[in-house]
C-alpha cells in the first residue's frame, strides 16, 4: 500500500503508458457474464494471470486499489492523472469495468472476489490448490527435464505448422490428431474446398506471420468457442489454462485435483504440445514452455534452437532479379517459402529459389495475397537486407502486386442475357425498368441487349410478361 498520496501521484505521473492492442483473450472475457467471471475470479491463479494480461496503466490502477479497505472517489483518483493522459486513463477504467474487476459508482473499488484472490496469489495465502498440486519426486521414474520438454513442445507445434503449409502440395507431412485438424478447419486456417485434403487459407498464411505466442492464443480462443458445443464448463477450461500459465517448468503435477472437464482437456493439450505425460492414463503431467508462458512476455518456444534463432534474426535475402536465398535448415521455413517461391537448390543450411509468375499465381490460387507475401519477406529479411531502404526491392514488390492484378482482371457473375427485343422502344422500356432496380451489369444499345443479375431476373421477367399481355 502506498505510504501517502504524493507517492501515488508520482507513480502515475511518471508512468508513460503505451497504447498497445489488448491481449486477444481480454475481448473474449468481456463477453462473459458477471456470474461466470465471478466464478473465474475465485481462483487466485486466474486472477494473477489476468492481471499479467492487462496493460501497464490498468495494472497500476489495480495495484493502487488492491490494499485499500474502502472505495476511493473518482475525483480523488482523477486528480492524480495528468490532462494529456486522460483518455488513456478513461480507457483503462472502461477495460477494468467491462471485465468486472472494477466497480464504478461515484467511487472506485475492486471486485471483492478478485481482490481477495489476487491478494492470496501475491502473499501465498489460501489452500485452494489453484496453482496446481506438485507431485512428489519419483526416483525410479524422474520427470522429463526442461530440455526434453522444450524439444517435445517444439516438435508438436512444428508438426501442426508444417502440416498447414505442406498439405495439398504433394508432400506427405506428419498428420496431427483429428482434434487438431478439426480445430484448424473450424478456425478458418485450413480449408478443403479445393479437394479432399485440407489446404492453407489466406487466414492461415496470415497466422504464420504471427509469433508463436499469438498463434497459440488464436487456436486456444477457437478452442474456447468450441467448449460449450462439447458440453465443457467454460470457466473450468479457462481456469485450467490460467493454472498452467502459473506452473513451474520442469515440475510434475498431479491430475487428482482436476475436474472432469480439465481431465478431458489433457488429451487435447498433449496434441498442442502444452503438456507432456508419460502415458495417456498417467496421473502426472508436466507443463511445457508453451503452457507456462501463456500469460507472460517470455518466449513461448526455446530460442536456442537454429529454427527459432534464424526466425528471430531473419534468414531471407531477396535480389532485384527475383532470386531468393534462404539461410535456413528448418523444414517448416522451407515449406512456407515453397508456397510462393520456386525452389531450385537445397544445401545443408541454404535454400535457393526464385519468385516467378507461376509460383506467385499458385500462392494466389491458395488464397494468399500479394500483401501477405511481401509482409512475410519483410518480417523474415536477413540482417544484411535491413541495411537497405526500402527493405524489399521496389521492382519485386510491384511485380508481385501486378501478378495479383492479373488474376483479378476478370470477374464472373451469374445472371441472364436479355436480347431479341421487337423494337428499340421495347428495349429501352425494359432497360429503364432494370436500371431502376439496379440490376443491370452490362448493356449494348447497338445490339439491343443487356445482362442483368441473377437476383433481378424474376422481377424483369414478370415486367416483360405484364407488358406483353397488355399489348395483346
């Protein structure tokens, strides 16, 4: 608790809030009922995890109110805010209010349940076991070490991504579980419209541009949307995610204290690489780095591997002659390039190819846009490329966009062609009626014909029939 008001004033005045986009989970939580959130806030680990997801000014407000036993007036709190940051302050109050963390009624006070649980999370009070129940060490069967857990998580996650970029291209990648495939198609990242095998969509390629942490939450949010369809308790699902995010990497935890919903989730979380179990029926599990970093800013995957480090530093060199040099030995990164690059040579740590009209059109046919191709090349450009401005050669950017325009030159639309009018007057009379309905797509006055949309056909047909019957 701050010692006096001046200390709090200094804290808020010195704080320079950054207008970041809210975490992807927060808008989802705002849509939940007050009753559901109240149940969720009974768990200290859930409150601590949500606190981590908040923006800096929102966390500051929560901490200033956490240890106060009585509400504080809006006027008093507002006096601590400098005028040019008033909108940021109001947005923070709005966010906390929509999450039912903050009660605003002339005075400001924290949700009692949230305040009690967050206090327990910080001070270590309570015996709820919301942070998981650690298992005693078994000397005969020691748990998997951190390095092994990182390798397991990386292998599971890259299996999902590799299947996304390789399926439907003639390659035979390792197939994830049926549950993962359903989730990928349900989330719109893959589609089987072009054949029996699912293929990556435009949204799926955009998904590949995101960091692993954002990718994981994209899938978990879809998992949350599916929870009610599968008759799962949404609050228990969220509670388990938050519990995993506060567990210690490298430790084993017992499944005995988990609810039936949470035990059913273990199979899915193994497929995503969030937990490791010796056997599917094991009473112990170990969270991987993907799980323990769900609500933190730490990397979701190990950064010491060649794949991760090359992705962070950039590995693509693009020349003005459309030649691409990719300094990587990672199969996933090579598979992504193969979506829009015609690969020519492969060496132990280098892949060489060219961006061609055919390779770009192949990507466009799979729903990948020119802007997404350029974004990927920019995001993964080699450090040597970053010395140039613009980073990607303008000639290459323009040509990729021109190839996209080629594909969009012709557009098909269903409709009806109206022709063989008896006279110019009949043609103009019907054409004027169709124009009033705004259904004319094309017209040729010299040949007395026009093309109307599918939706307007019945009205035009009835109009012609009425005119013909009236004339007779």
